[in-house]
């Protein structure tokens, strides 16, 4: 290990912070899946004082650089206060994840900056603590802090947010190929949450709890067919958000025998599908024809450190 890079000699850390897909059907606000692609690149560099933010890349013009309005700035401010860090930092975010896409764009910045700051100042918090800090950023983006994107961004794999106050996260390593379609529209999480009911029927709750349990069971049995089947049986959120995504219902019907499962990714408009091997290219082409941009990717391992200087 190169000693001179550690401790207060370190000047800059760069990380790769992944997209994530939350909800996965019946697991609204609980389930989250880390993706290999797309991702943000985030660097944090020591400066004299204050928090300076620069953003470039996808739709960067839409992203505020005031620290209190940028998810990364909110997280940085909280960590620097709690760890009594006197120096300042410059945060540079290169967006690879389109904001308002349903792929945890705001979360990727939150999770990435939390890891980069902990590496830069050698803070060594637990992954759970990093999720707690990163979730603060979501309060800025979606109006209320939620951890179902930042948890998989930090832990990788599949995560469940089982409790808030105190925060409890369960993690299951998962290997799976996924197709992500990204229609050329933007849906803000805030708006997509406002259209949901404040109360639901007992029958809807019983359905979703049962299907969510089945999805977790299927991961331990390595039964991708069962996982995908239950992923498509949400009775609470997907039916109410489907109308926000052009041609979603039509395409879902068209591919139902060619994928194990398909549902809305997070608050949308992104769509996540688990393709059957023999139909991967056919489904990918259909998604491209209907929605344009498609990522053929797989489950990721969480934020990774690219460089320490
Ligand atoms: N660093 C950031 N990166 C991306 N969006 C940010 C950032 N800081 C603030 N925002 C704001 O957060 C909003 C995007 O967050 P939103 O939760 O709506 O979409 P998302 O994170 O891409 O998708 P989802 O949360 O549904 O997975 C935009 O209004 C954007 O301006
Ligand atoms: N689970 C939240 C955030 C998604 O990224 C929602 O669907 O509103």
C-alpha cells in the first residue's frame, strides 16, 4: 500500500457511482437493484474551504450546483459537519445517468460523494452509515429522504430497506442480466409519488406482501422465473404509474413470453426487464424501436473507487 497517499496527504478521490432500479414491482420503497450501467463519475478534491460543485454530462444544465440544492452537496455538508472536517471540497460530477429517469440519478450522486468523502478523509464509516448519509440527498431530489436507491448503490446487488429510524438494510448478492429501456421523457420522482394513494385496500397490501416475499424466496432458490413472475404482480404502484409511460402496457403484453419479468424502474420512465436468454436481442430491438435508448447490462456491485491522488 502506498503510504504517502493515505491520511491527510490525499488530495483527490474519484469514484464510479452506479444507476439503481428501485421498487422492482411489489417492493415499492423497499427493494432496490444495483446496475452496472449507466453510471456517474464523481471526484472530490480538497480545497481551502467551502463546498464547490461542478456538473457536466447528461442534462447537467438542469442540475443545481448550489450545495443545498444538489444531492451531493447536501450529503457532503452533513458528513463534513459530523466529522468536523475543516477543509473545503470541490465536487465534480460527470452525469452518465439521466436525471428524472427512474434509474437513481440523484442517488448515484449522493452515494458516490458519500464514498468519495469517506475515502478522501479516511473516515471508515459502515456501509449502513454511508447509506444514511446518502439518503439525506434524496430529500432534496424527491421531497422525502428514501433509501431504496442509495442502498443498492452503496451495497451493490439487491437490497431491502426494512426499517427507518433506525435504518435497517438487508443485502442479497445477485447475478442477473437486465435490459433497461429509457423512453425520451422525464418523470420527476416527486410527481410520480404525488399520484399515488395515501391509503390502499387490505387486498392490495396482502397481494404485494405475498409477491415481495416470493421474490426474496426466489433469490435464495436461484429461481429467476419465479422472481420475474412476482415482479410483474404489483397491484399498488405500477398500475397507477403505467399511464405515465407511452406504450408501456402494449410492449409489456408483446414481450410477456420473451422475458421472465418486466416492470417500471423506480418512479419511471425507465423500464426494467429480465430477458430470457434466447430472446435478449429480439426484446432489445423491440425496446429500441419503441423507446430509443436501451442498456443491456447486469446487476452491479455498488460504488467503486477509481483513483486516489
Ligand atoms: N447530483 C444530482 N444528480 C441528479 N439529479 C439531481 C442532483 N442534485 C439534484 N438533483 C435533482 O433531482 C431531480 C432528479 O431526481 P429524481 O429522483 O426525480 O430522478 P432520478 O433520481 O433520476 O430517478 P429515480 O429517483 O426515480 O430513480 C432533478 O430535479 C435534479 O435537478
Ligand atoms: N421508490 C421511490 C423512488 C424510486 O427511485 C418511488 O418509486 O417513488
